[in-house]
C-alpha cells in the first residue's frame, strides 16, 4: 500500500474542494454496493447487507439546514437506512451544525423515510484531533480510511489511482489548513523522533513529520506488510497500540483467535471502535528536550517492533478477523410510532 501512495505523488490534483469529495462519494454510492456496505459498516462498526442504493443526493437543503450528501440504502431484509453525510477538509463546523444533522435524522425517521437515519462526519483524521472524537455526529469516517478503500478496490482498475490521489490531495490540504496551529517545538521534536526511528527501526517506515500541530500525541507508523485495517500507533500518553479497526466490540474473539501470540504483558482493549493490542510504555513528556526522552523512545520503538512482529506472524488470522467479523446485533426502528425514537 505504501508503494501505491508513493506512486500517487506523481498525480497532482490542485485546488481540491469538499465538493470534489462529495461527488467522488456520490459516484461510488451509485456505482458500487460493495462500497456502500463497506462505508456504512466501517463508519458504524455494525453489520449490514446492502442490496442497492435507492437514492443519492448531493447538497440537500431543509428548513433546519443542509446535508452535503443524503444516501438511502435498501438492505436485503427490505429495511432502509438513510445516511446524512457532512464532508469537511479543514473548514470549521458551523454553530450547532451537528445538532441540526441529528434533528434532520430524527425528522426523517418520524416521517417514515427510513428505518434508521444516521449522521456521519467525513474528514481527514487530523480534523478530529482524537481517535474517538465525533464532533457531535453519530459516527465518523476518515479520508485515510476512504483512501485505503480506493487503493485496494479491485473493480476500479487503474481509475483507483486518480480517486486515491484526489483524497491524498485533500489530506495534504487539511494538513496545510491546520498551519495556524503548527507548533515549532512539537515539529522539531517529532522530526528528531522520525530521524531516530529511521536510523534504528527503518522497517517502521515512519513518514517525515512536517507542520505538527501543538498537542499532537499520536504517531502512526506505516510498516509494509500490515493487513488492511491494522494500524500501529505510538500514543505518547503511555501506550503503543496495534489497532484492529472495527473490532472494538469483539475483544473476546480477538483474544481467542490470537491466543498465545498475545504475550503476558500485552492487553486487548477497546480504543474507540477498534480493538487495540496494547503495550504500556513510558509517557513522553511532550515538549521536553529530545535527549531527555531517549530511554522512553527506545522503549516505544521496541514495543512497536514487537507488535509489528505479531501482526506479520498473525497476518492470515488478522485478515480473517477483519474481513468476516461477526455482526453486532441491532434492532432497527419500526416504521410506525416508534420510528421517531433514536435507535443508533
């Protein structure tokens, strides 16, 4: 996947806007049930069987606000799910914008337009700031997750290059958009960390950090060979996590399937919607001199190497877990007087 991203740098898209991303998503919802199913399952950490996309509209205006996208999916049990999607690259949310999305979702349920209506904020990971932040919406999906999808979607053929490059351009723009919050000391610290990792653990394939915002404490490694949906993150508050996206509700299954590969000092815990195989490491005194943190950084890199080895050794098991996770039971709201009650 890293090789694909390097190749994408050859395809430059200038002036990318949120409307460009809106239309990218609109096309994919209309063209691909596989994308629609992946999108809703990844965002909600729930199981769905999408039969078809019934409606897909861009820029839908109601009395209480506007949705960037509204997509109605019909499931195989003939129930309907309506997605209200807000797309952001780096613009701030308007006051009470998330609350208006929730109000429209409830209105649509009460009117019987769908069994479920849910709001989803789609944005670069930097926009959220924290892995669990929802910004007031029901669910979230990152541009990085979307790019992962387009990079590996076999049915797109060579067209996936353009689609992934468009998302890469939007992610880059988001990084530039946060430039007012860039912290020189944080950037210098992360840059020395990158140099340290590149020298002592080049297999981590850490990307050179530029323009780091103040307070950034999550650093993601990008080693080759990680299964899709697996992320290796150093959280400077005291953890290194091997995150398995979408398995936060299946911790017991993760423990059972990985068995003895999970060492005694590793824990399996929820990290937002993900399951995290976690190793404790010393906290990094963020903003301190780099040399005073060398021992803590050594420990973090060694922990990351251990978790990478686990991921590689268990690749087949992780692929199976991430592609065929059991459904999380849900009961859709009925299209009657109870339809106005929130069921998400």
